[in-house]
C-alpha cells in the first residue's frame, strides 16, 4: 500500500504538462510512504499519451481506453478512476488542480468514501496535507482519516517531474460502464484560440487590472508580452468588465501561476489576485498609486502612469535584448 | 419547478483574515459575515428560473443559529422559503453532502443550484460529492444555464481551461455557479420586509440521525509564507537595468 495514483490529463493525443507537478508529488509521497507511483490515463485512442506517460518513472501506467470515455464527463471518469484506485492499491488518488481535476476528483472521493484535500501545497512527515484556506490568508495542516485519500495538487508548488527512461509496466483497466445510462451528454467544446502560451505554462506573464482602463490598455500590454512571447493575464475586475476573456483571470477564483517573471500593470493587488501570483519568481509592478498593496509583494515597483511607462519599457527592453 | 439553492454563512471575503496566535484557527473577533458570494449567484439564478417557470425556490443552509440571517437574505432576494440545519460543529465536505442528501431525499427538488466553492474552506467539493451520492449528473462551474422546454433537461455552459464545455444534463441534477453566471440583484426594501414573514424550517443536526464525523480534520493553522517587499525604482531605465543585471531575467 501507500501507492499514489495520478490522473494524467491529455489533449490532442499529448500529455498535458500541467500533470507533471502531480507526478512529482506522487514520487515524493509514495517514496515517503513506502509505496509506488502509478499513473491513470482515461480516454479514447490513447496510444501516444500512454507512451509519453510511461516516461516519468511510474511503476505502472493504468490505461482505460474506451470509445465511451472519449468525451470527458465526470460521471463516467469518476466511476473508472474509483475502480482503478481499488485495483491499483492506491492510498492517495491525485491530480494537478486544473478545471478538470476540480470537477472530477470530488466525485471520485464520494465513490471511495474518501476524505479530500483541495489544492495542496505540500505534506509533512505525519502525512498531513498543507492547504490554503480563506483565499490563501492561512494554511492549515489537514489530516485525512479515511483509507483512501483524494487530493488536488497546486501545480506551482511542485517542480514538474523530469522525463526518465521509459519502460514502466502498463495495465488495462476494464471499463464495464453502460454509457447509455449516463445522465449527462457532452455537446461540444468551444475553444478560446490564442497565439499566446497558456497562463499556467508561460515563463513570463504580463497582467493587467482596472488601471488599464479597457481594451486599449490591454493592447499596450500585448506589445510588452510580444517581446517575451508571454501569456496575458488579468484581474477579476478586468475580466468582470469584459475587457478580456475570463480564462485569463489570475487569482483565487481563476488560475494559479508562478512564472519566472510577472508584470502586474495597473493592478492594485487585491487579496484574491495576490493569492494567484505571489509564488512568481520575479514580480514587477507598475501602478500610479504608490500605496497600492501590489508593491508589498513586488520585487521591483515603479510608481508611474502605465500609459507612459509601458511604451517606454517596451523600447528600453528592446534595446537591451537587441 | 422546485429548486433547491444552498447558501453558506462565511466571513466577509473583502476582509483580511488573520490566524490566531496559537494556530488553533482563524481570528474571527470583529469580523462580519456574509452569504458566500458564489451562493448569491446561485440564488439569483434560481430566482430568475423561478420568475419564468414558476414553482418554488427553497434556500437550504447548514450552520449556527446565526445563519438565519444569510437564509433570510436569500428570501429577501425572492426565494419562497428556507431550511436551516443548525449545528455549531465543523463539517467536512462528505458530512455537508450527507446532510444535504437527507434534505433532498425528503423534499425531492427538481434542480439543485450551489455556489462552486465557499470562500472560507475553498474546497470546491460539496456539489460534486452530493451529485454522486444522489446518483445525479453534475454540471460544475456554470456560466450559462438553459432549461429544456419540458423541464426534464438543462443545457449548461461550463468554464474550463482553454474554453467552454457545453453539456446537457437530465434533471434533477446539481449545477454549481461560477462568477459569470449572472450579477446577483440587491434585495429591495419590500423584498426585505416580505422576507421577514417567509417561513424558515429550522432543525437540529443532531435530530437527523446522520453520521457526520469529519474524515478531513484541520490541525494547525499558520500564516502563509510572506513574500518580502522589494524596492521601488525611480524610472523605466533603472527598472530595465535591474531586471537585466540584478534579477537576470532579460
């Protein structure tokens, strides 16, 4: 026992890199508990995903490949995952805390009668999980007393697992669900297309808030982002105002990010935004209000009008970078 | 159509929360309580559906006796009646869902609307767990809900990574509200006056005969690792030279 089973995410026949921090967690956890690191892949036509997943040092990759699992539905995937958890001797079932995992893992916890800890930052020698509560204003040591434990892992808190030699065992998971009896049907997925990298995967992020005053302000941010091939982020205020799509929101109720470099432009620094970005390695803030709380977390703060400072910054960086 | 909508009394999300010096919990002295913001969105959606379809909106809450205030604020927005299961105990997500399942089994609503997460525990679990316990479909993180003409199904747009997931669920189902589902209304003065006379069925948790022993136990609370404030730079050229020579990110 003591095994850690990670639900890997994939898209278009490729493993999603968001899963790598959960692999790293599983190696740590299973190592400490004298168990093994296992991976579960669910979907249809999974050949290339399984090959990729077997390159991270898992003792076994469990494969549930079935036409009915093609479209993601929490109802079918939770049933399959609960079965795989029982069959694989898992103590902990986990995934990186993406939108899919937040939807799916509580349903698995219900099927297993397992306690669940969301969005964990780490765990201690007693096996208590550290997790943020009250928008990250506090961290609580959380004990799960059930034999099965379910957790989602905050991706920014674990270094992505590196590839090692391939060759882990593979095991097929028998899928015996009556897909026709499901009470939910997938209709379609409306993708938001972007030339830019995903927020959770970008090395540099340029984020804007209320101070950008609208779409025109965000166009300035685009120029800065172009230099770095950066992702664009936004505060809840900017998203609520409809200036940018909602999947760009960084914060407690949006995405958790930790890039090498984070530009906070026209952002005051509300608690819920800081919760999503304060693990960034270097934070630069530009805001005309010198009292803005964002300056309390920024490595470099510039009190200035962003509409003047950002164009100047673009020119100066271009000079330096050649 | 009978709609259940759950609300939780939470600490004011706009107030900075501090941990008690002994790490036994968060310091609550002098802190205001409000309806969980995501639940307010769920209440608004329930009322909008009710205004079109008729029927009844029931606000359901679990908490201390003081939670009547938050139930009442849902009634002031337009819900018809309330149910409050009273307890001062800490319940985890499994315990909360166990209580809600009991109320659902007794009342048999056609639709259950919930906020996607409460902003105190930040778990984002109860809706999904309740749906599984009931054998219902779930549609979490909804930004749009359209009921079928026969009121037997609902089409839901879900906000997920990289776009929108469109699904159809059979009713009854559990749907959890994300931020952009709607803008909750303010209760009107007549609404507040009427709410005072609307019924709230209060019951003690201990009278329901349920096992709600927590499986998820909170031990020590601590302040998060604080990030140190850096420096202020006087102008853009200084900023760029710091980024290049000191932070080495250019």
